[in-house]
C-alpha cells in the first residue's frame, strides 16, 4: 500500500468516545495511506491516548480545553505536511479520499482547498445532503459566492483538505462559537483556488451529541445572516441576486429569533463575538428586525414555519427561493 507525505489527516477529539474508532479506522484504511494525528482537547479520560498508543498513532493532548475551533487550529499547527484534512471524530472518510485528493493535486498543484460531496449519516443510514455547491476546478471562489447566493449557504468545509500555510481560522477572543469555518471560506473566496469533487467521499454524522446542535446552535444560526450581509451581499453585482440575499438575511434572522436561545444570544451581544456584535447592530438600526425580536417566540416560530411551508410548496418559484 502506497504512502504520501503531502497530506495529514488530523482528528480533533474531546470526551465523546462512541464514534472515535470509526473515524480513526477510516483515516487509517485509505487506499493511499498518509500521516494521521489525534489532537485531544484535554479529555477527562485516557481512551484516545490508549487507542493511539495501541495503533501507533501520533497523539497530542492540550493542557486545557481550548475550545472547538481553537483545537481545530491546533490540528493545522501540529501537522507537518503541505495539506491538512481535519476529520471530526464522529465522521467517516471513504477509503479513496486521499487517493482522489492526490489525483486532483497532481493535475492542479495550485489548489488551496479540495472538497468532496458527502452523505449524511444518521440512525436511518446514509442519505444525500440537501446543499448545492459547485464542482470542478475553480481558479478563485466566485462560483462559491454565486452558489451561496443562489442556493443558500452550504459549503462542505468538513470534507475539505486545506493548504496548511493558509488554513488557520480567524477566531474571536473569548467566546469562539459560530461558523468560523464558513466565514473563513467565504471571506477568502477571491484569494483561494478550489477543487470540488462530485464523488461522495465523506460521511457526515448527525446525532444528538453533535457539537453544532448543542450550546452554540444559536450562534451557528446567526452565522448565516452574518455571512450573507457582511460578505456575500458586498461581493454581488447582480441586482436580483442581491434582492434574494436581502430576503435571506431577514428570514435567517427570523429563524434566529424563532429557534435561538435567548440567554446565549444576549450573552454574545455583550461580548466581543463578531456575530453578537452584528446582531446588536441590526437590532439598534433596523426597526423591522427589532419588532421581530420583540414579538413572542411562539408567534415568530409560527411565522417562520408558515414561510418555510410556502417556500417548500412553491419551490420552483424564483421569487420564493
């Protein structure tokens, strides 16, 4: 079995044991093997350490819990290869991921970000994801922005192998929750060269302990409107696309009110978190957003539900999309 020193698969982990071995085995069982490292965010047990020792895997352990995204940055820092694939400890790579990556880099050595299509893995099995993103070689990320505006945000960052020299995420100090990976992609679209592989070479697992469904879910919801307004809207020329994005901003903020945690939202608005500052500014400057957030949660929830139902019913309408 051949080996490449061009890419490292780095697996960040913390506490949760039940899916780790599946992720690790998928990294080890590639048709072309590569360096694999595990970065433990100061778990209270030695399960990850012991598994890595047993399998001869390089293991790092943080002295303290530094947070989800800081630990992801730690993965990039510790890897010693030109590219790094961060594999969440509950996800799975298909065996040809690295081989496919190498074939693409051989043809396009200038790519900064390689990503693939993916399956969503749940108790019901594997199913197609609901997002639309471009495939093939992209000298810059113009198509990434265009697809985000046309079909909603959905860049599959969790499937991506990224050039190490540019991979570090720009994080807020203190409360580092929110979609920093998406912010990184969309903010740097015009500086990066992409390649999207239409093969589904990644399994993204959904379950009740998924981090993005936990405490920081409210801020992840807020990430959508932030990216649309601060990044994508300013990058568009097409007036119709701009109108569509403006509608998305409004309804994404309605979604934040309908499904976000009031206590967490209040906390981030009083912090240095960029998403909290964004929401605070919207509430101060836009009357219709302020009214939405003053309404009872039940009413806003119903409003969002009705809008979503209409959108689904008229999914072929350019106006509703």
